[in-house]
């Protein structure tokens, strides 16, 4: 089976560190962000931290709406709209003259300079309800660079190779190199700028979920290589909201 790129396999005893856990079977619980967009049955709440700005407005791209947001304590701004659907694209307008994506965006379909997108986390239909995880002593890790593992370079294009990884190579865990949204279509992933938004050229949030779901159905665990100590230079907008994001 031909492969593009050279992912490497390794046992858990190496020096590379990852976060993982083995959980007992339990009902799924949703995790709600305090910032960004939060959907409810009544609409969407938008909330952002802009400690150095005197005004922030929500700009809805599809409808050319410009909605002033309500200031809260400690530099937060928020608004709630009842006529917004998942898939809606938006910017924040800072002090009336800086149009920027949401630093807590869940999706950047047009890249790091484009609008953010409202995502419904419950939209994806998981099929892995029986998944309980793999004990760490059974983890044989195979690291994958999503953009070079296949010619397509997407999350879902990895799925046809899962049987090969599990049955032929004996892999029990795949580790994805960083997938936070970065500039361009191919990248090592170490200069991502939107930590909550899986890379658009790889397939975005639903593409990542589809890969994880497929892995769990084949008894493969998934861990992420993550970068939280810096952001890339292109598309790095948090500093425009306040230097508290980027004190150095």
C-alpha cells in the first residue's frame, strides 16, 4: 500500500508526551465553551474577550448585519441572536475599524483571514457509544501528518488505511500532528492560530469527528499533538483584541 509522507510509529515509553485517559462507559456529556459561539434551542450566544477595546460589534457576513455587543465586566462583550443558524459566518468589529475573526472560532472555512463559522457540535452523529478507550500499556502509537498521509490530505481520506494500521502493523493508537487552523493548506501544524478550529483543508470539525468515530469503531484510540505555548504569525489576531493575549 503506497503512502505519501513518512509518519512514524512509537511506543508510549518514549519521551513524547500526550494527554489521554481511559474512561468507563458513561452517557455522553456536552462541553460548553464560555467564549465563542454557544447554540441553544432559542438561538446563538456570541461572547468574546476584548479587554482593551471600548466597543465590539458582531458582523454577520451573509446578511451584512452589524450588531453592537453588550459590554460585561473584565473586558467581555456578548450578544444573543435568535435568527442565526449553524453555518453562519461572522466577524467581530473592534472599535469600529478592525474586522477580525473570532479568536475562539470553532471553524475557519475560508482560512485564517476569513470569517469564523457558527458550528453546531451536536450535528455530527456519533456511532461509537460502546467505545471505552485503551489502557496505556496497550498503546502502540503511529503518528500521522494528515496533510501528507494520503494524496487527498484530509481526515476522512485516512479512514481506508485504518485496517492496514491496526491489522498489518499492530497499531492501537493514532496520533495526529497538530490540526489547529493554520495559514495555507499544508503545514507541520506548529504555527496554528485558531486552537479550537480543526484545519479547513483537512476537512474541518466534522472531518475530524468522522476520523475519530471510524477509529473507535475499529478499536483504535486517537490522541492529538497540541501546541499551546505559541501561535503562528499569519492570522494571529488575538493581540488585536488586547495585549493580554500576547504579553510578549
